[in-house]
């Protein structure tokens, strides 16, 4: 149900009558229950692709199917977490999660939605903060709540746009572990598209890493490690260095190309 | 622990003593009994001591209340000496402080009725104008087609000061009260509506995207997202709106009311009874300060999430 199929997708931004091709004929197939990391430099179109999948923007060309349905706009079959500001500042932690649940399941009674919200807040370790407002929480805590809301909505697809990008290393590691755990143990695995520019994060989390270069998908690497993964174990395994080197080379090559273009 | 008995405190009380002694002297000018004036001075002193006490427990400057009250005492001293004691001011244009304060105990009934009547009009116009502005502004700001039509119209109508409508509205409305309520309403409505349209139009894109990915419908968008989003703006604009409505109100009352604060002042101006006129100023000042104080409390309590 949560499979994503992207065919010949193109999208361009228009700014001051100049149009800029952000996605150029992109094809991508993501299986149901697969964890895919989308990686690349800033401005390579990875966030654009995620926003189109979220239904925030419509593609110029091509089509996207979620399962067998054609994507036509936003929907609660997808849950989204942004880097900043996924939560509404005027709602408490509990109200934020409850609002998400009631958007996804309109018929659920208020009390039941609250209990469900508390259950998910407990899973991310935020149940004690349910009466707080977002401004009273740290960035990491806000992202925990945002993840709780996304999971509580029980969407088939999770779209995460650099959700840990603004956090310090320690919090980032904690949340990466939490996310993998929740995704791994949650019974039915959800399809995840995770945008990042952190190579280690991608290797730790993804089944498959998609590398993007402006407008295009240029590489696709399988990450073969068993779950649950631990950073220490993965980094000792034989092909880790090669995988990391490959990714680094992709990054390096790209910046070389760019430099070359600038020189011209 | 901060010292209350600092230099400004001592200066303030020295001046207070001089003021009271001066008031108790028989002056050159024949005036009303000084009881009301002395009570007034006593009330100012009480308010001052209260402010000092509050400032002590709240880590605020202890000097500011003393400095302010020193200025007040100097002003009252000059007023008392030049008018009552020496009688060197214009006998009609500058009334004696004793006479002005004597108006309060003798005419308190008329004054109170005026205040009540004015406040009723003020609150009706204020709340209706604010509510209409917010309720209409949200959907108009949100739905592009409505906005494109309403925004230019509002931009043309809003800058016309509602006071220029006032005489006409008084002529066409069935009662004077409805007319002045309408003047206040218009004075509040247009700026609120414009503010709402602009604020909704410039909503933080990240909040908007968060809402859109949750697939909210228009109704939920307006009620659960846009309304709470614009509320702090409305609340922080309350003081300006209140000032606007007081201006509208007193102006409307001066045009053709038969009671109210503005009427009281304009009526006695016609009779050149400046004693009552100055007393009216003081009443308006006290009432407006009180309203601002209430609004200030509302502002600090209303928005819990910032």
C-alpha cells in the first residue's frame, strides 16, 4: 500500500520570469516498507522532490502513484516532519499530536485521540511534557513530538525533511536510534523517505541511499546491514569503509564539477 | 532589599508637606472648600505608595514613581500658588484647583452617568468593530479571490477618517447613540480588517505547509490555524484600537450627544465654565488610564504560547 512510484517527474521554479529546472525527468521506485534516504548537496532538488510527494507542489510533468492511487495533493496517507516548525506554536504538545490524529481519523472521538496521542508521546519519551507549549521545549524535544505526531497519524508513508538537521550530535544520535527503533518494531513497517545531507545518518538508517545531483538521481546504493543497527557495529563491518568512500566520492566529485563550472 | 527612603522619596514628601501647608493657607482668591482637593492629593499619595510597594517586590526602579510624583506635586504647587494664593492668572480661563476638585463631590452623579453612558457606547463600538474586522478579515485574507476584491476596496475606504462620516451618520441614524456606536465601529473595523488581511496573507510559510500536509479543510484552516495565528497581533493592537475608539467617541459626543464625557466637556465649554471642563479632562484621563490598564492585563494573560 505504501509503495511510491515516480515516473518522468519534472518540476521547475519560476522566479522573475526565469525558470529554473529543479527536477529533470526523475524516475524512482520505492517499495512498501522500505527506508530510503535521499542525499545530496543543498539545492539538488531533494527537498523539492519531498514537497511534491507531500502534495505541497504539483509537478509540471510526470506522475506519482502511491500504491495504485495517483497523487493529487496533500493527504493524511502521508505524514511529514520538517526541519523546523512542524508543530503549531499555539497548541500544547498533546494538542499538536491530537490535532494530527483527528485530521487523519476524523471519526475518532476526542478522548480516544488523546489517549492515542499520549501513547505515542510516551514512545518518544515526551509524555511528561504533554501540557507544554512548543516554545518551552528544546529543538530535539520538538522533533520528538513531531515524530510522535507523524507516527500517531498512522500514515502509510513518512516523509522526513532533514528532521535532525538542526540538532547537536548527541541529540541527533539519540533521535536516529529512536526513529529506527520505532520504524523497525512498529509491526507493519512504514515506507520512509528521509532527506539528509549527512552520510553517516544515511548509512545508519537507510535500506537504500539515493544520491541526487541538481535535478537528477545519479546513484543508488543498497545498505546491507542487519537491523537494529548500531553505529559501532556498522563501522566495524568490512564494506562500511567502501560504502562511505563511495558516497564521499559522489559528494566530492560533485563539488569538483561545480568548481570546474565556476572556473569556466 | 532595596532602600525605600532614598533621596527622591524624601524630596517627594517634603514637597507634599509644602503643598498641604500652602493649600491650608487662605489665599487671595475666594475658592470652594479645599476638602476635595486635599482628598485628591491624598489619593495620589496613596497610589504613589502602592506603586513604590509594588516596585520594591518586583525588582523595578524605585526612583521612577518618586520622580513622577515630584513632578505632580510641583505642578499642583504652581497651580495652587499662582491661582489661589496669588490670584495672578486669568480668573475665568484658569480655574483654581480647589474649585476643580470640588466639582467631583458635587457633580459626581452627572459625571458618573456620563462615564457609564460613554463606556457603553465605547465597548459596543469597540467590540463590534473588532469582531467584524477579525471575523471578516480571516476568510477575506485566506481566499485569494475575496482578498483581491476586498483589499483594494478596504484600502480606499479605510483612510477616510470616520469622524468625517460622523455628522452624516448622526443625521441618518435613528438615534444618536446608534450613530456614535457606528462611528466607533467604523474607526476600529477598517484598520482591523486591513491588518487581518495583511497578517493572514503574510503567514509564516512553514506553519502554512505544516497545516497543508495535515490536509486541513478551509474551515479548520480558518478556525484552528489562522485565528490562533493572528490573535497575538489583534491583542497587541488593542491599545491602539482603544485609543482610536476613545477619540471617535468623544468626537461623536461633542457633535450632538445629550450625555457622556465628551458632551459634558463641550457643554460646559459653551458656557465658559472651565472649572467643570478641566474636571471633565481629569475624568476622561482617569477613565482612559483605567481602560488601558485593563487592556494591559488582558494582553499579558491572553497569549500563553509565546
